[in-house]
């Protein structure tokens, strides 16, 4: 990237920030399970909570900047499940006023950076980290051209839980940051501090 994008924050993401993102994931999961009581047995299927995409790339190298913060929750799927995701829509939270500022393209309802929560299903394995790595490797092969259709598998993944801060995925061919000029819908709420 040749210049700094004014819509991005170049502040570092620290371990304290990762811990707070874990609390955002917990709040989002509570909302999800309260709206979907028929899925409460899925609580024991949570394998990992992780920082992903551009914010993970920025945490590793400090150059990309943060437009939004993507957090993934990976559930192990039952062997007979054909689903790829637990829910289709991305749910956004407002990080609130902080060192990260806010993205100028987000609606006024955001006082800080957007935190996007995404839920994914991964195959079961004895080690959840190995399961996520296998799943990402498969996604990277299927979606091999990051310049055409960037995917979760084309950018780093850094654990929030278990093993805070551990980099479990760091591909060589991360795509350049996308230049977008639009924000998202209203936030679910203010991220827990």
C-alpha cells in the first residue's frame, strides 16, 4: 500500500484489545442463543474465537490499518451437517470511542470502529486449532485467487480463545485492502468494555 487510507486506523491491536473482542464475542453469543434457544446445545461446539482478515493482518505487520474488526467464532459441525455457517448475516457491534477512531463510511450510529461477528462451521477434530487450519487450507484451495474474490483464508487468523494471540494462519498471498466507500447497518449495541 503506497499511502495511508484516512478511513483506517493505524493504531496497534494489543492483547487487551483481543481480550475485549472476546467479551464482544461472548455478548454476541448470548444474544444469538437467547434468540435461538433450539441451538443452545451448540454452546459446547464452540471451537475457537479469533481475530481475522484485515485487522489480523494489521496486528501482525502494522501496515494495513483497520477499517473494521472481524471476529470469527468457529463451531464444530455434526458429521451429518451440510451447513457452512450457523447464521448467514454478519452482526456488527460498535467498539465505541477509542484510539481506533471510527470509519468515516459507517453510519452515525457508530461512535467507533465496527466489530463484525461471523459464525462458521468447521469439521470436528481432536484439536480445534488443527481443525480450523485444515478448514482454512481447504478454503484457500477452493478460493485460490485472492485478487478476484478475497476470502477469510487469504488473510491471517489470530486466536482470542484458546491461547490468546497465537497466530494459527498466516498465508503468503494476502490481498491488498479493499477500497470501499460504504458502511454497514446499525450496530447491535456497544461493545462490552
